[in-house]
């Protein structure tokens, strides 16, 4: 892995740290103004830009009583970083859901 790929992995790891801390302000700084976020299985429109992406993420994540990250495999090639991970969502009603995810992120100029 070259140094660009290592830096891109670090950017993605830092984003996910902020994400699971629910540090909304820090999360927004990781996205360019033209960044497009889509939840596969939801709708193809998604959100564009840091503020809009964070607003969309808050809908599902902010009300959770507990929110935990279980990283698995991370692969970087060029500007692409792909991370397999699991999110544990804990609701105030006692339900716990483990969501497996594969996240694909394109890093450009450190974002």
C-alpha cells in the first residue's frame, strides 16, 4: 500500500471515530461540498454536502440510546476505501439490532 492509500485509510478511520462519538460538527468536516451520501436500500437521492449528510444521519442515529462500532476488514486502493463493519443500535425500548455494513468511501484531498 502506498502512502496515499495509508493516508486515505487514516481519514476514513478518523471519520468513523467521530461518527460513533456522534460528533456531528466533526463529521461534517470530512465531506466535500459535492460529496454524495446514499443509504443503499433507502432511496437513491441521498444527501449532498457535509451539513445535509449529517442531518440525514442524525435521523436514525441521534435518538439511539447506545451506538457501537465493530470494525472488520478495511481495504484501500487509490482513492477508494472500503470498510466492512457492524453497527450495534440500542433503543430506549430495549431492542438491540446488529447491522452489518460495507461502506465505500472515496477520499479526495483529505476528505
